[in-house]
C-alpha cells in the first residue's frame, strides 16, 4: 500500500526490536520507526539508577498530522477486512505478546520502575483485553427483527469510526494502551497512540508486534509527546474519538476540548481508593491486602488503596500495629532484582512531590507511624526510592486525605461505625474503586449497593474488572459515559446504524403522515 504523502522523507529505516537508539527513541509511523520533524525532546530515566537512559521526541502538530494521514490510508483497507480476518491478526498479536512477555516487561521495569513480576502482571491484564478482542466477530453482531411490518425487516450494525486516538499515563505502559487499542483496532479503526513520554519504549514494541502479527502499516501509529502533542491530537479534525487515561485535571481538559471539537471522548482521571475494614474482618487477610494494594507498584496505580478506613478504635489500633511492622520491613530495591516487593518512583520530580506530601501530612497533624523518606538502597543511591509511609489519625479535612498522592503512602482514617465509614468514602471527590473487608454478607451487600464508586471489592483490595467487563470510575475519576474495554469498549469505538428495509411485493403508494409500520 502507498504511504501517505510526506512520510518517506522523514522516516528512518526499520530497526530490529532490540536495537537501541541511545539518543532518541523514534516514533512509530506507517509500520516503521520514524524520526519525523520533532526537535523538542524529553528525558527518559531509569528510576532504579537515577540515570537518564535516552531521550524521547515530542511530536509537533505536523508530526501528528503525518501519523493521522497514515491512519486514514490504513483505515480504508483495514475496515474493509472481515471481522474474522481482523480477529486472526488479534490472535497472532496475542501469541506474539506472550512470546515477548519478558522483553516487554523488562522495558516496563527499566523505565517505570515497577518490579519485573508486576510488569509481567500488567502485561497479562493487557493481553486479556486482546483475547477479548479476538471475539470481535461475535461482539460486532447487531440485532435483527424480521417482519416488523409487511415486507419490512429492521436491523442494527456497528461500524468503525475511522482514525481514533488514545492518550495514556505512565503507570501502565502496556495495559492501558492495550485496553484501548485492542478493541478499537479489532472493531476496524486505525489507532493513534500517544503514550506517556516517561516510559515510551514498550508502546513502540507493541506497535511493532501488531505489524508482525499481520496488521497493515498505519493501523497502529505511535507518536510520543507531551501536552503540546495532546493538544494537536485534540485539534486534529480527522480524529473521530479520543480515549484518555491520566490525572483528573488533564482528564477534564481532554474531555472538554475533545467534546468542543466534536469528538467522541472517554476520559479517565485520578483516584483515592478506600478500603473499609469492619470490626469482624479477618485482619490477617486485610493487612495482606492493604500491603499489596497500597505499596505494590510503589502506590503508582489508579486502583491502589491509599486510604484504610478502620471501623472502631479497636480495629484501628490493631490494624496500625500490624501494618507498621510490615510496612517497615517492605523489601525495596531495583525493579529487576528478584524478591524485591517495591521499586522506585518513576522520576525524581515525582519522588519530591510524594515526599512533600509526607512532610505536609506531618504539618497537618497526622500521626506519621512509618516514615520511608530516608530509605537507602545500597549501590543505587541515586535511584528514586521512597520507603513505605503509614499515617494514622488522618482526617477528611487534611490535604493528604483529599488529594491523590500517587506514591507509597497509606492513610489510616478512623470511623466510629459502618455508616460513618460509608459516608467518608462517599464524601470524597473521587470514586474509582472502593473495597470492604468483612465476614458479614449483609454488610458487604449494603456496601456494594450504596458506595459511590465505579468498581467495588468485597474482601478484594483491587477490584479491577476482567477484560470482558468494563473499567471505569464515578465522580471525578471519569468523564464520559462509556468505560474502558468490555462491551463499553466496543460501543465506544463503533457507530451504531439501524436499517429499515422493505421489499414490497407491489407498490404501496405515498404516505404523508409520520410512517407507522403495519
Ligand atoms: P498525566 O495526566 O500527567 O498524563 C497522562 C497523559 O496526558 C500523558 O500521556 C501525558 O503526556 C499527557 N499530559 C500531561 N499533562 C498534560 C496536559 N497539561 N495537557 C495535555 N496532556 C497532558 O498522568 P500520569 O502522571 O502519566 O499518570 C498518573 C495519573 O493517571 C494518576 O492520576 C492516576 O490515577 C491516573 N490513572 C487513572 C486511571 C483510570 O483508569 N482512572 C488509570 C491509570 C492511571
């Protein structure tokens, strides 16, 4: 297929997957790594060593336009393929992701800082969305009503939108892009991915593997960039829909701007997820759950538990005692060292921001039970490491409670009874996930029914829906009415068309009143 005008002169030769460009990681446009016109660049760090490993180009609006042109060319071919043929590409893509799992997880661990096992876990959750998308022939089936009137049939079908875009956060460089691109592409769209500029290498490999799986060049383009690149995407008239995941201020901006520009938009934002511990809960299970959910991935998960709400002082005292020992003994180290439970934060700037929140909590009068600010990792003194931090007696008026910290900081809030605990959860501006730990079925059922959050866990700390359900929060954690993956993903990336078809045996004459089928 012909390349879109203007691409060949700016594109570098294809590079083998593992070869590294030490100065700048290229974009990926029309099936090859491409330098394009970007002259601005951003740093990419290895958070475990604190060293800058490479630069990433920050795409200009003409770079975005070039990638969109590539997508428009690819869309014409790809959308014409049958859903079954597209599904076969998704099956091969799934196999390639599995085969390259260690390589992809290593890229994530090196640039994000999460430990290798966690990176493999994130990849697996992304692969499950590809597996869901393999069922696209079934998922795209419409409805059919035979004989809604004499000689009249009615049916609905779902058609792809065209070129659609995804803008993703640093904390899941494989899973979140796969949430979006797998359903979008399986539905027949061409997808433009703008991954986080902090860990851009894995997304480029995803695109290379999709081409290897048989997708035509341009079905998945990757342009790197920052706020300026995002604004160019939001302004581009040919982009039909934008899927965004990131922090709430940016999610609001993307939602408002994309909608004002006439685009379909889903925009997921930040979180402050609560786990309520009832007095009857199994505390061993609750403490294990809190440890993993608050400190896994150094707390840099949108579904991390950052607030434990203990019901009753006896529950709170016991929770504090057990948590304190475990938080102090977290195994902290480089992301690739076996046995490490928590790696570094993503950048030095983010490390400073999280450490500043810990200082703020002390100023605000919270009780800092475990202070992880002085942690040292031998041989990695320049890494962006922060130890686990535990605050007790946090109140809802404190900023450390109200704001998303996005680091290894757990706030313990005390509630007198279940009603107060529920009121605390529901009073927060965010509503991504919420969990309850209890042995009582009715308590759990009431909580699930009344809590104001999009994803609810009962004795499950991180209730991330599987690929065939949809992911999304409430309140200021999500803007737009369709969630990620599952049937919402298929709906978001397709337009519904309803056809009324009459094959009359004889002429029916003109009707001047509103047609009523008989
Ligand atoms: P971020 O909002 O800083 O960045 C997200 C994306 O937006 C990136 O691609 C970035 O380049 C771009 N961006 C940054 N600033 C921008 C601006 N001013 N204008 C336009 N685009 C801009 O988020 P992050 O730090 O990469 O990721 C962490 C955040 O993402 C947390 O708030 C976390 O809760 C959230 N998150 C939410 C979900 C969810 O599903 N609700 C999932 C994962 C992460």
